[in-house]
C-alpha cells in the first residue's frame, strides 16, 4: 500500500542559503533546483540510496529552500544521506483583518434539527434585506452575521443576493440578536446593531462611504503631498494588489504561491485585503473621488502569498516573497498576516531580511487581547497593535464595537478591543474603521491588518527624509539605523508598553 505523501520544505543547516564551504550541500540544493522530480533515487555525492520519489514542487533559488512532496520513508533516506539538510513542515497563516464570524460547529443558535435542515435546503427561517441608508437600494454581496450568543460566537451568517436579501437559519421566524454585523463588499461602512429582534421582512440599512470623511488614519496622518515617501520601496506581502485600481500604482511584484503564475500578483479575489492594505500605504487618489495614502510617493510592489480564492498563505510562499522582496531592493515589507505556529523557515527569512537591510512590519493579531501572534512576535519584525479614536467613524457602524479600555492620555484614543498585545509589541497604529482601496472601489476595514500598513506608510514617509540611511550598504547596520530612526520619531499615547510599545510613528 502506497504511503501518503506530504509537503515539506528543505533548507540548509544554517540559514536559507547553502554554503559554498559545504560542497556536498551546495550541489544537493543546486541539483534539487534543476530537477522537477527525482524519479528513482535520492542522489548524494558519494552514494545512491534507493527510495520512493521525492518530487520538487518549487524552489526559492538555485541554492535556497525547496518545497518538496515526500513520504516518511523518503525523509528517513534523506536524513541519512544529507544530515546537513533541515526538513521543515509547511505552516499556514491568515490575514489579520477583523471580521467576526460564527464559530465552526455552532452555526445555529437554537431550533436544532429544524434550523439545520432549513439551512441545508437553503430555506432559512428568517430572511432579511440589507439596504443603503442613502437611497434605499439593496446592497448585494454583504456578509451578514447574527449572534444570539456573541461571547461563544453562536448564531448564523450568510451573504446577500442581488436583491440585498439573506437567509439566516436561526431556528424560528423571530429571534433576539445580541449583535448583528453587516460587512458590505465595498462602498459602505460595515454596520453593527445590538440587542434587536430579527424577523422575516426586517430591513437593515448601512451608510455609504464619503471619501472626504476623516477616518482614524487621516486624523493621525493628515497631508496630501504626493511626494511623501518618495525614494522608499515598500513591498506588500498579502493577497495581491489590484493593478487596475485608479488610485494605485503597482510597480511590480511576484506571485509566490506554488503552482500559480509568478506574474499574477494582482488581487486574489477574496475581500480585497491586499488592495486595502496597499491603499493605506500609498494610494494616490484625491477626495471626494479617491483617498490619499500616508506615503503616496513610495514605490509600491505586490507579493501575493495567498492562493487564488484562498484564505491561507504558507510559510514557504511567505519566505519566497521575502526573498524576492530583498532581491527587488525593498526597504520595507508589510505583512498583515499571522496566526500560524512559530516556524524555523519564516524565522530564517525574517533574519535574512534584517541582514539585507530590510525592515519588516507585521500585525500583532486580532484575538481579543491574546498574546502577540507569530510572525509579529519574532524580534526581527516591528509588531504593530491596533488603536482607534472616537469620532472617526459614524454612529451605528461596526468600528463602534471595538471601543475599549485602556484609553490614552487623550481619552478619545483607545486600543481596539480585538487587538493582541504583549511585551513583543513595538508600535501601535490607527486600525479601527479605515477607508481604503478595494478592487471594486473603496471599502472600510478594521484590524491590526490596517494598523500595520499605517505604520509601514508612516515609516516610509519618515525614511524618505533620511537619505543618509537609505544610501547605506544593504546590511543589518542599515536595518538597525532605520529602526532607530523610527523609534526616535515615535510618540507615546499613554496606553502602556504592552499595548503600544514605543508608541506611534510621527514623521
């Protein structure tokens, strides 16, 4: 019986690059790079060990990490013939945008088998309509999440059709809802209503976005100079950036998802997360017809690590994106992702970036005050928590549900209730109710995913004025100088170190 094969990553014993001082290791990685698969044998320089095939799925570079498919017996043979090669698991990460959803296995709040059967048949017990508060027109493709027990994430959810209608299998024709969230695809503020009764025929309205509205990002980083950030290259490691958005100029990039086209680094078709992140950094629009990013003059590059239509990025795709970003001479890399287990491959890639004079910003995560997630928890990252400000989002919208202590010296400022915190936190950034670009136009999102590019953009704006640092040799001294300049510019907001680290960048 054939043994099931699994994907692994192979890297040298030290770092991501095979050393020329170890000829056997070097030749092994070069041979792996050239081969599509080993059809009969695993080759070493001195011996040949009979073993089932090891298929090479992808290679970061000639003498760098490889993604392979192997069975357990393959790995035993490989360890015996090449003990200086590390065999690592494939780990997956998710985007750090804040969207509440019903927990898996708890999709029906009450009604048991009846409600489950209704959901299976597509005949939800309660059908409601989502409309625009401006003109009453239906809002299609909005995710609607109704919680009967918010603490335990119990309830039902669904997406509106072309008529703005959605069916919610809540186990009855009328139900008391603790919290009702509405997340429109674009064009509207996400909505939040608490303690309401839903019944078939209910209409819930959402507010249209006014692009001239001063959200939290524009409050803390005003100014519309298109030269802000000029001379700094920023790579967005994410779900891709829409290359046809009128407010964005994407200078290049790469799709590092194995099996997909490298040139397809545009948006991957899931929520527009990477496009939203990119707009916070470098959108070049002008209100009321567009929005302006914090560093619109920065050179923007897109590295897509999430597969087409997918929500999980592998450590291999991320490590390859970091490697490509280094080769493309990025100064800053933004990673609004996390949640995977700490892993050696990502750690080595982050160290390689630091050693190449590149500073990486990563999101602390959105797990309601849980510890800082990986990779942000790694000391080679600038870990960014999310804060918000009262008055920078309309009443009755979803950002209002994130207001929580602690408050800053200015009592309008708060650390978002969803933000992860801990001693690894380096910075905090505005990440509650952020207006930015999405593939279909403009949308509002919250999360440490949004706070992170706010600090990446602020760093780009700051470093654009530090030509002496940008001109340094691309090594760890350059990265250290950039981080020192960032730290010197920071202003503490009064939340405390585990919430804000050094504070917020003030370029």
